[in-house]
């Protein structure tokens, strides 16, 4: 079994394999679901199988000439389209080059596969150009659009694709996979999954990156701010170097824990158990209206960033930190 084919996606895999065997595979797929569950790996696993000249039910043979080309990293019938830089759009010129490429025949005599990720990075011009491919993709051509936010795609693009939904695996399955992959105790894997909203590949990336160190500094700064031991401007300057979307996500997870403790009477936080004392104190004295106001502000800023707007990071952080510090003030 390919390392790219994660066990929680076997139903989707078996369904698409059956469609291919009965010659009912569509010309375009929309792989939709949260970040970090393995959609990209699934797309690559499917592409590998379609390009193989002697595929097995589990995937490619890895021995035929087509597989050798793919393994070497230069298969002529596999095209991957992504933004030129993180946070940038997929440009119309990239799609036009793709159109030119697809006008030619498959060099290996089989499928031509295009993987586009994230598909929501298409701007209006590139999306309209892509419609031409979706309307006339050519014979034995499969476009795989990997999408984390399908609502940001043009309806005309969504309607021309067969949508395959991906969700997070069960907690037990994710803990087992993550423990095996990283060689972690179950408790540690559980903590990483909680911080990653149950997305196993996101948890794995979190463990392998410096983001955990960023989170540690963020949490320490937030605690110091509540105690009056840090200044908003100084912390904003420090956090300005961090992954901003990730910081917003972590801050929102703190608020979610506080709301659960207030509304459901939970004695401890669900997502951030390492911050129990701080969150218990905030839950005890913070007014719910202030918590929800901060949560709304975070959501607004997330949308702004995901739409690739370019806010003043320093001012954005200062506003959020001021609202966070205000949670500790009695009204």
C-alpha cells in the first residue's frame, strides 16, 4: 500500500478505482475538505495509479517505464499547478500554459493528469481560463482540484467537477497513525491532534516545524499580558514574525475552550490543556460578550487574510491583543 494512501480514505479510493475500471471516471474531480487530512496525498496516489501502465488495486506498480519517469520526477503527462508563492493567486498565464500542454497528446500513451492546489487560489481571470479546460478537457485527461475552501470557487467550476468530500478520521484512528508515524506516545499524539483540529497530517507538520515553539511564545505572551507583565506593542512586534493565520487559529482555540468552560461547565479546556490555569481564570471573570466580540474579530481577520488582502500586521495584532487583555478587566 502506498504511503500516500491513508487508511481513512479507502472508501473514496475504492469508489474511484471502480469508476476507472468501468470507464466511468469523470474528467474533473474536486477533492474538498479541511487542511491537513491528506487530500494532496490522495490526489498524488490517484495520479500515480492512473499514469502506471500496470496498476494494482493498491496503486502503481513502480516498475514500468511510466512509473520510472514519475519516480525520477519528470513525468511528461503529470502537471502540478500551484501559486508561485504562498498566499499568491494562481495566475491566468499558468492556466494558459496548461491549456497549451493539454492540446498535445499524452506522451506515454495513457492518462494525462493535472493536480491543482489550492484550487481556491484561482483568481477571476485564471478561473475563467480553467473553464475552457473543464468544458473540453480532451481524451484520457483528469483534472484534480484540491480545495480547502470550496465556497471560494466559482460555482461554474464546482458544477463541472465530481466532488469528493474528505473529513478528519476518527480520533482513535488518527492517534494510532500519528503515533506510528512519529514514534510518539498516545498522549503526545492526542495533544498534537487537538491543536490541529483532528487533522493528522497537519499534526505531523506541526511536530516537524518550529510552530510549536511559536505557540509556546504566544501562550507565554498572552499570559503575561493578562498579568500586566507585557506591553501590547512589544508583543505585537514579537508576534509579527510568526505565522499569522496560525496565531489567529490558536487564539481562537483559546476562546473556544473558554466558551466551553463557561457554557458547558467543563472544568478544564479541551484543546489547550497546557493552559488550564490561565483559561480557568479568564473563564471565571471574562464577560461572554467580550469573548464573542473577540472571536468575531478573529474570524473577520482570517477571512481578510484568506482573501489575500494585505492588512497592517502590527495594527492587526495590537487590536487583537488589546481585546484579549480586556478580557481580564472586570466590567
